[in-house]
């Protein structure tokens, strides 16, 4: 039973445009959500988080939106840059603070 | 401040052999986690240490996996004997408190032939 789902294995976006990465979850008890970014041969790097009591959190070019009724969150990157090409993971800590991960979305920014 | 480090970066072994992975967390981080990503699938939790104590090892696949954190500093994860399905990337993460962000190491890529 996958509690965190990222249904798009990959996404290709033109440089300068907006990248939208989606994530769905099934567990309504999650307190907050995190996005991690991963380059090849490196570990995941924390990018941005959002508490379940908020519907939006913004940090520079990165904004995460949370729709609790739909159990859906999205990460917006605008404008997209070549260095944003990476795999993006959505994750949420369970009641023991273990991270439950989505399968990841590979973002490719085209020049 | 040094980040989480893991050794080795890669390991290729034959089925039936033993491999030991090492993780050095960020200094001062009491919480240490092991995760695994198999065949490009989602990253899955293996176990969690608080200092030298195993807080939760519910994600450990079977008794071929043994994790230790003697002295509450670095941790080792031993796989003995290794099987083909153990291939994957093993990540270690650490955090200062339970609620704080987990910082990840670069991972150890294990290939069992």
C-alpha cells in the first residue's frame, strides 16, 4: 500500500517555463510534507516543506501547494533552470518520523 | 560543518558474500536512519537509531541485515549473506531531533551478482 504516490516518472520542461511536480497521498494523518531533490550519484537534498495546516509555502523559485481535501500537493518551480534537472521526491513522516517516499519524478529542463 | 558521509560509495559482491556499509552522521545528530532504494523504486525506510539504541527496525527486510551504532556515533549495516535482491542504493540520514529535517548521505550503491 503506497501512501505517497508520484504518478509521473518523468517531466520535460523548457528552460524559463514553469515546472509542476505532483504528489498524492492517502494518509490524512500526515503532519507535514517534504520535497527532496536528488542528482545522480548523490543523496537526496532537502528542498522545501509544508505543514498540513498551510496551503502554500514559498521559497524563492520554489512553491509548494497543499490541497488537503484532495490529498494532493504540488511543487512549482518558476522559472525553471538547467540546474533544476534532477529527480524530485515527495515524502512525509509517519507517526514514528520515518519518511514515507514517493517513487520520484525525473525533471528534465530543456535549453 | 561536514555532512553525512557513507562508505563505500560502490560495492560489487557475489551472492553469498558479506558486505558492511558504514555511515557517519552529522556530528551531534542523535537520530540516524537507514533507507534503501531498489531498482529505481521509491526509497524505503529500514531502521532508526536514537544514539546507540535501535528505536525502530520495522523496515529491515530479514535477519540477513544487521545494523549497529556502537557508541552512538557512526553506524554500520551488514548484509550476510547477500542475495541478488539486496542490490540497490543504501542511504543513511541523520537529524538532530525527531522533528527536524533529515540530511542524507550520498548513498552506497550495492550490486550483488
